[in-house]
C-alpha cells in the first residue's frame, strides 16, 4: 500500500478512529471519495468530548478536515453536529469561511444520530448498502478527535494523549485530557472519585458502551468516556443480563408488537432488518415471513435502541449479537447485500429524542455538564497495550529496562498496515509484560 507524505505522517503518529472500533486512519484516508463527513453528533447521552473539542480546537479541526478533503479528492467536507451544540456552531461559523469546500450540517437531537449510516443519508441523501461501508457511496466518515490528532500528526506529534468525559456518580464530572495508558481508576480519581461503596464503570456511552471487568485496565486510543454507576443501577443490570436469560424472557414476554423494528435505524434506512421477526424466531421457531432470514442479524449495528423502545424491556440487539456469533460458527455468511435501497417514509419522525432516552435509561440525574478541565497529571506508571484498535497487534521495538522519552516509538507495525504504532506517553523505564509495555518513571536520587 503506497502512502502519500500526509498519510505517512498519520501512520507514523499511530492515529486510529478516536471512537468506535478504532480503524487505522492512514488506511481509511487512502481512498477516493466525494465527501469527507465529520461525525460530531456525539449522540450517546452524557458524553461531551466532541462538542467541546469543536468549540475549543476549531482552527486545528478545520485545517485537518481541509487536508483530509484534499487527500481523498473530495468535493466537500461536511461537519455534522447537533443543532443544540450552540457554542461549537458559533465557533465553527466564525472560522469556516476561509475554506470554500467546507460546510456545517445540523442534526436533530436524536439517537442514534451518530450512526455513520444515518449521517451519510442525512447529509447526502445516499444510503449505505446492506453490509456495506460509507465508501461504497462515496463518503469517508471521521471522528472529531481523530481530526485533531491528524493535525498534530502533520506537525510531527504522535498520539500520546486522550480526551474523555468522566461522569456519572462522580464528585466532579469533567472532560479531560490524560496520558494514554493510565488506569481507569486514576481517571475516575481525577474527577474527584465517587461516594459509592460499590459501583461499576461503563467504558463508552450508556447505549453501546461495555462494563469494565476491572477499573485497573488502561485508557486506550479508542476510550471516549467512563460512566460510574451504582452496581445495581438498571442500566448495569440490563447490560449484565446473559443471553440464556434473554432468550427465556423473549419466549415468555415478547408480545410481538413490532416497536423494536419501528425504531431500528437500519430498518428505517431500508435495510432488510426486522428485530421483531428475529424475536419471533426466538419465541416460535419461525419468523412468520418466508422472505425473512436469520442472517438479517448481520445488519444490526448494535445501537441498543430496540431495547429502549420495547415495552417488555427485552433486548433484540443482544439476540442479534448472539445470532451473529452462531451464524459465523456455522460458516453462514451475510446474504443481505442489496444496494438499491429506499428509506422508510417515516424516517424523519421516528428518531428517538435523546432527552426521552436519558429518562428511559434512568440517567437524568447524571445528565449534567462535564466541562473541559485542565489537569497537570504526571502518572508514575502507564501501561500501553500492543493492540488498541480493530486490526492487528503491533510489535514491541524496545527492550526490557530501556529508557524512553515521551513520544518515542515503543510498538511498531512490523510490516502490517493494519497494525498501529504506539508511543511512550511518559518518560521512564520499559518493562515488557506480555501484550503490554509498562513504563515507570525513574525515582529521583536524593
């Protein structure tokens, strides 16, 4: 894969998508497209990073977007953000005039406005094919923080820090920049810690985020936020429900009302996905439609909205995840590959209001400001995982006991373009520990 000088700098800096799966950015931008779309929706409740960065680092983000537009040969770069982000809109409107190929596109305050398929359709009117990606319809979608990291990469600055929102049941909810590799425990402490004796932490947003098995796990390049909740909060209970229990509840409680399908973002974009029919299969062993098939589950984006719409508190998204795994184990591929799609005529009115979602999730007491806060935090130790993104693990290029400086390369790609460079995030001494490198500061001699 031949890369331009621009993409080489991104590759060297170790940039990946700052949210989601973390696809290597040098690979994503090594393409030709008509549009570069910036996902500034931040549709997950409680998270604040992207809206803050759009207002705080406006010039850098616009400059990086302009460079990305030029790289892929696009005719336009579009910043898609919610109409409620007033300060970000004001700052962007003041600065965007110097770029004749960039514009702002306002989104409604609905979930999941941040789904890249939704953004592609809302901005361009095009529908990403079943089982496809935005590039199939001439679009590349990038995250706000990814653009900021691209700007720094062009200046020769590798990715060593991460912006994140720390919120929920903490004393001082905040959005903060921290060194990669500190522990989640340390991040929570920066927000004042919690008064809860027993709690659990969601890595990411309340809808698609995962419960952490340990708060001593390190902050990664794809970490977007941490939400601290009581261990018996309904959202925690919901996420921890196992598939065996869910299948039993589906058989006994599903009333087959179709509400889950009515709000499904993929169904509304014309994809052949009917969560309600899949739930009928779980109940009756039949989908009730000879044109339906179990491999529809592959089209599920796992946004979780079906659960919030369900009057019986069932989880079609979890059944879909289970089905995907079973289908893969049986060697059954996704047969749904239609490209000529028509959006549902009710798409515009079936978006789920985020305020309603916050109340449905019982998170209204935590839906508070999490302002950007400067912290001068110098951790004594960081733990850098060899793999922090979708793709391949990187290979250590430093040895046990070696002294490194912040920004030094510690993991390299080893010839694999889907692997991502990793850099030291503090000065210190290396300790190689399995799939991670631990860097510890040297004690100052008295």
